[in-house]
C-alpha cells in the first residue's frame, strides 16, 4: 500500500507578513489602551485616598 502525505497550510503559510505585523501592532495598542484605563483608575483611587486623609490643623 502506498502512503499519501497531504500538507495542510497553517495560518503562517496563508497570511502575509504585513498582515501579521499590523495585527501584532494592533494587539500592542490594545494593551496600551487598557493600561491607560488602569492607570487612570489607580490615579483616581490615589487622589481619593489623599483627599480623605488630608490633615486638618485645629487651633
């Protein structure tokens, strides 16, 4: 009996290099956008904490 091998192309075989580069950059930009949201929330929490802990001098 003869053996038949069939090669099934992967996405790396099908997708152009430029497409993969654009997708990698888009993924990076998405992560940076999420980081900016997280940083903004952290800043808001820290500012709220400072307001609550503001020292008041009594005469």
